[in-house]
C-alpha cells in the first residue's frame, strides 16, 4: 500500500505495518462495504460504473447492493435506480 513520501518520492509499505488491527469481513460484508464506499464517494452511480472501477462481476455488485439496501432507510439510495436490474 502507498506509504509516506520520503525525499519527494512515494514509498510503499506492507499493510500489516500500518494496519495493526484489521477488520476481518465475510465475503458478503466485503461486497457491501465496497459498494457502500464507492456509491458514497462517487454516487449517484451505476452498477456499470462500479464494475469498471472495481473489476467485480455484476452478480457480486448486485449482492453487495442487496445487503446495503437492507441496512439503509428507504429513499436514501446512492445508486441510480434505473440501473439496478
């Protein structure tokens, strides 16, 4: 992962050196988290947008969205509804 800048150059570090207590997520939790982060920072966006950016498959993205929709109040979607199906 990208680390500090030393002498004007970006350095790289092992993630284990910077992340002392990593959060371990299940596959479903990971899909929901990547969807949440992407749509929160880039939304409103489409599934195709996230697919291009992440390299995830459409089925994986839809699963992440399904999980997110169970956690978010109705009417607060960051995903373009016309692109969900």
